[in-house]
C-alpha cells in the first residue's frame, strides 16, 4: 500500500500503461461509442494549467486560488432545500439520521469566525500516485453509446499525474495525524467496497484502493422545478475520473459537520472513504484548466443527474458567489459545453449547471434533475450511519 518517500512516476510511462488498459476496456464497448481517453495531450494540458496558476497575477487570478472557504451556517438543517445548504433524503439519510439533524460549527484551529483558513489546515502530507497503488494506475473512460446516457467507467483512481496524500496509514508525526488517529475507524460494512469487512483501529488506517466506478447519467437532462434531495454519498464525477462526495461528515453518532472543518484533506482536497478516493471543498484545485485567470470556467465534470459542473467563474470572468446561485448551487448562464465528451472542444450554450466555489456546500446542494437508481447500481456506494459508525469514513 502507500509508503513514505514514494516519488512521482514518469508521466509518459504511466500514461502509456493507463492507455493500454483503456484500449482493453474500450474493446468491450459498443461500436460507435464516443470515448474520452487520457492521452499525452491531457498531461500537457495539466502542466499548462499548473503553469498558468503559478504565473498569473491580479485580483481574479489570486481569487481563483482561495485563501479561505466559507463554512456551513451554524445549525444548518440537512433536510431542507436552501441557498448555501445541503438537502438530503432517501433511505440513506432518512433512515440513518433523525430529521432534526443539523450541521454543527467546528472548533478546530483552522476554523475562525466560521471561516476555514486554508493556510492553517494541517493537510495530509506525503505524495502518492495511482500507479503506486495499482499497476498501471488509473483506468477511466467516458462514453456516450447512443442510449441517451453518458457512461463513466473506471477504477476510481485519479489520473496518474495527480498527487494524493499518504493514507492508510496517515503518517505518525505529521500535522494531520492527531486528527485522523483520534477519529475511530470502525468496521467497513459497505458491500463491494475495498476493504469490506475490515476493521480499522482509527480513521488514519483507511487507505486508498481501486474499485468499480460504473456510473451512468442523462446525456440531455431535464430541469425539474422542484429540487431533488441528495440520496447518495457520491454527487458526480470529474471529467478526469474522480468522484465528488456530499459535504457532510460525522465526529460522533450525533455530531455532523462540513468535512473539511473537522478533518484535514490532502493537497488536492481529497481523501478516502471506504478506501474510495474523492474530492471536497476546493475540489477544482487539481482539475486541469480550472486555474486560468479570466473568462468563464470550463467544465469540471458531471453531476449524477447529468447536468454539468463548472468552475467558479461566470460568463463575465468574475467569481460566482452563493447569492447568484439557486438552492441546489446551480444557475443558468452561457458556458462552454463539451462536444462528444471532450472538454477541449466546446460550443457556448445557455444551460443550467452547477458551480464550484468557495462557499458551502462548494459543489452541489441538491439536484435539479432526476437520478435513476439503476444508473448508479454498478458502483459500490458507501453507506452512512452503519451499525458501527465510522467517523473517519462517513464523509
């Protein structure tokens, strides 16, 4: 598993390994499928985006890399659709949590005046890449086979050049270790997830493993005037193959919080739950092209209902605030819509979409489209409120 001192894999070597595995997976797809592959151009785009982020100056450029993140409002109900909120429902949340559940305000050192100070977060240290976890690293394809659906198929790991922190275990003596070691690990009761049945002495023992990422979303979703509650931990998938998770975590069986407010993440604002790596909060930090200093943000990924998820800049290039968004953290405005799943080839359309920004809930607060349970059945979805609760895993 993850070991200290691991160095970055050679991008071209890992890309070619991933490509060979993708070709094998693509061969099993229906003829005529439009496929998004992580090619050499993807790697070049990643480094280009990092260069822009490092060299751009000015108010908008610095604002794209936020220094603070707005925390959830005190005693925020998770069962109500509201601006800046999280609207949950379904068996996962309704059975596991009482209807009086609200999000509490953390007292960790990096939260001040209900604002998360990013420079004060004791991020999980170390560097691990997907090829260090499994031979060949990431496998990920996006297809549109002509059935009205967009299909995400992979092993749940990030692109081979995306750095992750060292988890499983979080390294003793590092700034993040006290927070992970203090959070009980419990037993993984989620069937089909990596480590099913495994007992963890604490949250710091939970590592990162590949799993079956098999999700379908509507290619042309229908907007619903009535907000739909979040019924799964997974909210959507980046176009690079990393899931977003709902912004909720527990410190005890009855105390629920904004995840980053109680537990540090890694430098890309990710960590594992049931050994499934995912993103929270400033989730667009390591997504290619999201750091450009001007113009509307490009696509970052898709939500489970099929609507696009975009970065924090609007059509005028200015940062979008919660005051400009609806109760689901979305809006209708002109955005670059990908052609045939490729974010590099777009047409501008005035469509509804979700927005990533620095105010809670950061990504999706509820859904504006319908989600067919059969379309997520191929992925082992993490549970919430297991009989042995897992504060280190339930977020």
